């Protein structure tokens, strides 16, 4: 067994986005593609020599093969130890937890998150740093710079390793430790939440369904919900991870998890329902007859987190991504704690968490988390909801009603237009930017623009700046519309329009969301000349 240096690269287009590099699976399978990107990562962090790294993924197509490449290249680049999830599986929050617990230099996450999987679908690879969070922009920019000049990679010439057997083995001078993907994560959850109180809830007849969407949270949810907490067998649906997620789209929203939504709206509805995505970092929360928006979920968790042991001392602050509704801000103001508005991308929360400025973070795209790791965490959010319900004994619908009556309701929705030709999407955004100085005072669909900008973020911890993070329109009366191009797709561009309206009139807290937002939806369409895209309606409404 020897180290080989293979001439390859550079490859165009290997610029990491908000969550690493995502491309079609067949692109990652091209000879040398993964290898050159990984070598660029190693080069950008000062090499792998002597480092301990964590590696795992969501089990999608090409996951195991890519991990074998990573292990052999890590050995060739002098890494001291690689910690790998059994069968190559680790949820993204579990990777973050292991990095932090083992004091590793970083980790490699193989996932395209909520994107579909399969040989003709999507794959992804990202680097997480020593705090357990996604690499900040300074490092991703250096990775991209390295991808543009890399011309060779180093790899250990060795047979594939057995990823099924727990324990340690050697690969050259490097140790490879195969770990139970669930155990350390489950132990952390048991420290944060009152498992005894949640067990009592289930023992009293409380019913639940959790849709793992054929993805990585299946084993975690089975072990914790049905194992440790005593939920009835069958509580966890679609629990076995599949390389193509059962042919579905592992995105926990009302479109792609429609069977679960239909169930909670039916006569057979359980008391509580939830779902998570491909790599386990997103969540959807539902109750009998109600869907809870991610923005509302963050606000409810912020208002009630103190009911769980891990947060009994209160919160330092709350952070949300700019497109996320301002509902959490209203809770933070009532609690007298700080609240922060960041660009989209979990990496922007890392500095705030590390500095102790915030405890909870959330994004409208179904990501919620806390300072227990440095990633969003789908199952954590579900367990916090269960702990709160166990303490209050309220239904989800009653919980939301009480919250809205106290804080007001931020009617909120996101409209996604997927696979838009990139030039068309960029032109729409450019046209909006060009008229930002003209919009204030203009009226669309009866709403008058009071202010607008192209959101820029100045990090309060390290002073770094992030520009052009989304175009915001504020209307008189408190409504809001935000336009942003997503960085998570692999075909064309995804235009996302975020729509919000605050309602404090107690008589108007229970209207249909799309009806309540109708004027904002119409105004957003008029000001952007949305008809130019030739789309009759959004592809996804959340």
C-alpha cells in the first residue's frame, strides 16, 4: 500500500455555496472531481497532517463511495484519525456534536440536505470547522481559490474499508474509528430534555407520527422516540435510509410531506406530528388540524424553551435569518433579550453562538437549533416541542392560539419558483436593485412602500461584511416582502419570495394564511414584474 499522486484538475464551478458544494451526483462521480475538491479543502486548512476529522453523510447515492475516497485521501495527506459513522451515516447535527465532543479539527459532511438523491439527482460535500459549524466565508473563499489552481491530489492505494464494523482500525499511519451514529447524539438530547416527563406524556396516550422521509433521521428517531421515550411502535414512518429517499424529495414541507399533512388534517390525526429532511437538520411541526410555520415554531420555542432543563436558566438571545419572519423578535423584546438578523446560511449564526450572544437560532427554511451544536437540528426541535407539550399539556393548536393572542400573529409564507433560467432570475433581481431608490412612496396592490434595501450584514463579533443578501421591501402597516435567489439548488436558479404581515387584532388571528397575505403577494408580483417568468404559480408554497 503506497501513497500515489494523481494529476487532475482544476474543475470549473467548484465554488461552495451556503452549505458547501452541491452538484448533480454524476458530476461528483466524474474521475477526479471529488478528489480535487477534497484536496482543495485540505490545502485551504493548512493540510490534514496530524488532524482528527469526522466524516459521515445522509446515505444518499454515492455516499459510501465518496467516504472511501475521503478516508484514503486523508491517510495520504497525513491525517491522524478519522471518526466515521457506521455504514457512512451521520446526521449533520450529529457530525457537529462529534466534532465538538471529540475536539476534532473539523468534519466532512456528505449531503445535499433536502434535495432529492439518486444517480440522476443531487449530491453535496461541505467542510465544518472546529466549533462544529459550517466553514465561514473566509474559509469557503479560500477553498474556492484552491479549486481554481489544484492540479493533483494525494491518495492512499488501499482496499476499501469495512464501514459496518464498530471499532478502530488502521489505514497506513491513520486510525479509522467507526462509531455508532446515534449514541453520542442521543446522550446529548437526554441531557437537554426531560425524557421522564416526555415518557409520561406518551404513557398517558399521547400520539405522534414522525416522518423520516427515508432519510438519515430514521435510526435516530426510532432509537429516541420509540426506544428511549416509549412512543408506540410505528410512530416513526419511512424510517430506513434509502439511497434515493424512496424516490421522494426529502424536504419537510407541506408539498413534499403531503401525506403527513393530510393525516393531521383528517379524523385519524395524531396529537402531534413532525418530519425531518435528508441529513436531519430541518424540521416540520404539526398538530391536529394545524401546520406550524418554521418562523412561528422558532418564536414558540423561544417563548417556552425555559420549560426544558437544558434552557431552564433562560436564553442569552435569539437570532434569525433575514427572510425569516420577525415573530421571534417580538418574543425576544418581551423577554428583554437580544435579537439578531443575519444572512441566510447557518454559518452566520456560529459567531453569535460562540460569543454567547444567542442561545436559539432559526431559519424560515425549516431549520432551528441552539448552542448545543453549531448546525440546525431537526430532531432537537421536535424534542423541545415534546418537552414543552409535556409541561403545558396544551394541544399544538391551543399552544399557537395562546402565542398569537399574546404576541400577535406574523402571517408568513414563502413562494418558490424553481429551475428558473439563471439569466432570467438574475435580471429580475438586477432590475429590482436598480430601482431601490425609486420604490419608497410607491403603492402596489394598495400597499405603500415605506423602505427597501439590499440587505447587508456587519457581523457584530468579527466585523466581517456580507453584501447583497436579499432585497427587502417594507410596507406601511408592517407588511414585508423579500426577494432572494437560493444557493441550494443544482439546476438553474430558485427565486424565493418571502411574504409577511403582522396582525394584532384578536378577531383576525385565525384566517387562511394565503388569503391574509393576498395584498402582499399581489404587491410583490407587481413590483418585480413576476409575470416575465411565465409561471402561473409557485412550485412550492410553505
